[in-house]
C-alpha cells in the first residue's frame, strides 16, 4: 500500500530563490546598506518576510547582499539590515513525495477499517473500509485528515491500457462516503494499468489531484484536478512531479516549479483558474491570506519585458495590485 503524503518544506531565509541562476544559491557574503542595486548584476531574492503591508527582503549577487524594507501601501523602499533568520519562514509542500511526517492512512489494528490520523496523531478517524481492500491501491488523505480518496478499481495484469480509475471520496470526520466517480490520471491517464507509470492521488488543500509517476527523467507529468464530489475542474498549472505549493488561503496556491520552466504561477484549484504573468525565473514569493508578495531579481536569461528588479503585490483574486521597482545605480564590477 502506498500513500502519497505531502511533505512540508520550510523555506529558510538565505536559501536559494526559486529561480536562482543555474539552480545555484547566490554566493553572497557581506550585506551592504546601499539604497540601490547595481544595474545589470545577476540578483536572486532571499531573506523574505511579510507582515501586514510591510515587507523585508534581500537581493543577492555572487558577492553582496542588498537588503530592503518596503511599505506596500505607500509604495516606498528603504535600505535595511539583513533580516534575522527567525523572521517569517515560508512553509511549502512538495506534491510528489512520500512524507511520513504528514497525515496518514493505514489499516486499523483489527483490519476491519482504515484509520486516518493527523501528523501528530492527536486526531484520528476510522472509516468503514476493510484494510485489506486498499492494499497497493492509489489513495490520498488531506493534511488535516478530514478527507480521503481511494481508487477502488481492481487492477489486473491484462487490463486495457489507459482505462480510468474509479475514485471514492470520504469525509473522514463523519465516516460518510461523499462520491464515487471515474477519473483520469493526467490527460493521457496512463498509470492505472501501465506498469511503467503508477497512478498517484494527492490532496492540495481540500482539492484532489491525480497524475502518473513519471517513467522518464523528471519532470514529465501532468495532473488532473477534481473536487471531492467528482467534478472535473481542469489541469494543474505545473508539473506535479517537480513542484511545491504554498497555500495562500482556501484553495489558492502559489506553485513553485523546479523544472526547466520556473515561472511564477498562481492557481485557484477550486475553479482551475491560473495566472502565469511572465517567464522570468529569478523570483521568490511569500504569502499571507490577504496578499502575495513576489520579489523579482535579475538573470540575463530572463524575459526582459518589464524593468527589473521589482516587487509585485498580488491579490487573492489573481490580479496584480501594485508594482514597486527597486532603485538601481551604476554597475559595480565586483557584483557582476
């Protein structure tokens, strides 16, 4: 039996930005009190925090870190000391990851039911499903252990390829079945009976996604999105096998892709609506329930459609609220 957990990753300040050039962390040493960043230098965001309308962040070159504080309502930026490591770390979840530290689902002690528990084991629920019946079947449990999804279809060696899965969703709190419906593991829905690609279920928030374990070098998969009532919502806007997600609120997520396409993506999984405003890769973001702050650095491989670097404030409606450009000054040869 394989249960896909959603692993928690704490993005510690000073870690590489999502789009650090060539995937490497900026090798930054001294922090300068400069009120501007050198024009043309490769800069990657780091040390980000967001409290109300006040943001602190750094832009790091290979040799220097430039740190600022910004008032997002007044649209002002001022030089600041490097934020301490304790400031507002961001929590993200890896979609494609076995995670023993998250909510669990397993046969009960007597084998006559399955037991769903939160990560701390303080809250557990039993469902009237025989433990032996779920062995080796794709299944998922939400992080709060409130929802369960199980592919109940029996997979035989000679089944027709590309056949759909048959999902049951359950309210674990009330032990009531919510729905039973056919679904597809991604757009090609391979994996239900193709031994090369295993069907995988996962919850992001309270929304179910289904995809196949890739049979090639990552990333090379796509995920379909379903409500727990069986409604097909659409496609996940990033490859689930190379993406982590940060929940903003409800079913709204920032998606961080780690493949060749490291674009900034916002997606409301309840509707399937997504926004990918550009193809820039040197960025990082931090979210609160009221706003998403994206800090864009500069990489010579990026799309230069907009001046760089900058701050972008996005609302929960997937619309940009404001842009604040970081002041630039004469290039410093050592910072290139």
